[in-house]
C-alpha cells in the first residue's frame, strides 16, 4: 500500500526526521516533492558535518553549559530539512550510543563524540560502532 503524500504526512515526516516546521515550510516541502520517496531523498541528502563543538579540557559547570548551548543552538539554527535531519540523527546517536559527561575526565571527549556522530552518523552503522568503541568518551563511560 502506497503512502498518501499529503500535508499531514509531510508534517509528520519533518517532525520525525527533523524538528518539524512552520506551516509555510511544511507546505513548501510538500509541494517540492511528488511523493514520500522524493521527500526522504531530500532529507537524507545532507553531507557529513565538520562543525566542531567547543573543546574544553575542564569539567566545570560553565564549560558543560557552553557545550550544551552550542549544541542546542546548532540544532535550532539548522536550515532546511536535510540539515535538520542530520541534527536529529546526531541526537539519535547521542541517545542510543550513550556516554555520560559526568564520567569524563575532560569535557572535550564529549565534543569528540559529537563530531564523530556528525561525521559518520549517516554512513555505515558497523563502521560507526567500530569508531564509537574506540571513542574516548565511550571508553571512560564504560570504565
């Protein structure tokens, strides 16, 4: 059974693969694509990101806040459905492949992990897991 490509499904797709959108943005997204397959192709058209989170060697509360604010701003400022999809995927990997900032000797290890998800998040999952298993934040998290 084919998916009906309409405003409601376009809004749902943007919410699930990104962070939603204003009604005008959803309508424009719907009109740009003849079907859901084309819409998904646009969402997955993002390139790996080379954005670098702020690197802090300490674990101060201020440094954690600075890093968290950077990430929230990066997600909020994502322009276009593909960039939003990348940010949602980084968030997904961060939640799925958990590492805690509280167990890190240096906060920069969390920044390295964020960069790893930005660089490899859309690629081969097996390769991502191999890199994640070598990731300092993960190794410290697992003690």
